[in-house]
C-alpha cells in the first residue's frame, strides 16, 4: 500500500510540473510575440479553388479585400466599414456581398478574373512540369 501511495504522489507531482510548464510557456510566448490580433482581424474567407481564396480583413476602420494564392497575396479593393455594415451581414453571405460589389466595380471584377487566370496558368505550368 505504501508503494502505491508513492506512485500516486509521484504522478501528481509530474502532472503539476506539466501544468506549470504549460502555464509559464503561455506567459512567455505572449511576451515574446506581443499581442495578437489587436489591429488586424480576418472577417471572412471565400475559397475560389484549391490554392486560392478571397480574404476580407478588418484594419482599423477599413475593410480590405485580398486575393490569396500559394505564391502571392494581391490587394483587390478597400472598403469603409460603413459600406459593409449597410449590407446586413447576418442575412447575406460573403459571396453575395462580393458579387454585389463586383457588379458595381468592373475594376474589381477584372482583377479577380486576372487573379483567376494567373492561378489557372500557374496550375497548367505545374502540370506540364510534372509530365
């Protein structure tokens, strides 16, 4: 019985050391990397293909639409926060909001189409290289 009590006590000490190590590392990592997400916030993502997506990012009082591929991130359009709040985001999906903005902005539509063509071209080149 005495041996079993020592094993249980040793196990409790090991668990306590693991918890303290986790807690200390959590505090140290916060100090090393600073505050995360204070100024930038990803609002939504819209996948376009396996390797590309549209990303809506909140920066202060502005909303920025970015196109992201494996190799690059492209600035597409900047919105004021008020513009997107007028869409009643709870009732509409991100896709509907972007479609509405794209219809009113041919420049944005052209950029998205160029981004899509760039992705298709790079996928074709990678496929040819694999052969």
